C-alpha cells in the first residue's frame, strides 16, 4: 500500500466515486473495504456520528490503514427526521434506492411542508485506537419532490429538489454535485482539519 492511501469504510460505489474524485486532487487514493474483503460494520446507533466512528474504527482495525467513514442520510422535517440514520435501509433489506424512494414519496403524500436535509458526517482515524479522530459534517438543504426525476447520482438524489438550481440532485453532473453536496462539504472541511 502506498503512502497517501486511505481505506473507505463502505462498499457503496457511488460514495467511493464521489470521495475519490475529491481526494485525488490532493494526492490521496481511496480503496473500499470490500476490496480487502472487510465486512460491513454494524450500525446500531441513533446518530450519524456514532455510526461513522464505529465504521472507521472497524475498518482501520481490520486493514491497518488510515480509514475514512461516512454516515449520511436524508432527514425530512415532516417525518421527524426520518429516514435519517436508516436512510439506506428505509424500505428494508436488501438495500434498494428504488424502494426507498417509493416509500418516501408514499409517506410524503398530502404533506405540504417538504423541507429536507442531506446530512453527511465523516470520521477519519489514523489507526483503530486513534484517540483524536477528525470529524467533519456537511449539510445540503432541499425539498422532496412529488415524483422522482433525473438519471444521475444515487440514493435519494432523484427526489431531492435544489431550489437555486431548479433541478433534482439526480439532474446534476458529477462535477456539479461534487461542488455542493453534503459529502463534498464535509470532505473539504475534513481535509482542512487534516492540514491543520
């Protein structure tokens, strides 16, 4: 493993692509835990922070590499913050973006207040027992649409409307998304903290 390589504590290819595009600009290559046959960590907690920290320590322990973990999700005000930390499995197992989006739109039927926030909490640990993990958060505000649209992105992107761009997150190019998304915001903050 070369210097400047981090392990991503996730098997989500969409996340790996987004993070890799940003990290490559500062000379860091990213591999996913699946490439090393590291199983996913349990995510039993009620907060993004606790889940991300658990995932980062789990990946670092099994790989011996500095590890970056992301716990992120969509928090819808009218649903009391749901799906929140349960975003990936909102419609149950196995994970399915299509079923998650369908369930969300069903739950939002007849609801006028449609504000939502994508939240990303990133945790970076230098090793499994790192006493001073680096933590950063990003938030991206939008509105839940009535009907999914757009061909790009993943997760809840097709139902997340960005008012100032007049489109859903799934309508954005990868380059546009990497400038404004919750993950992009969090990663930029984390890299600033790493430098300091």
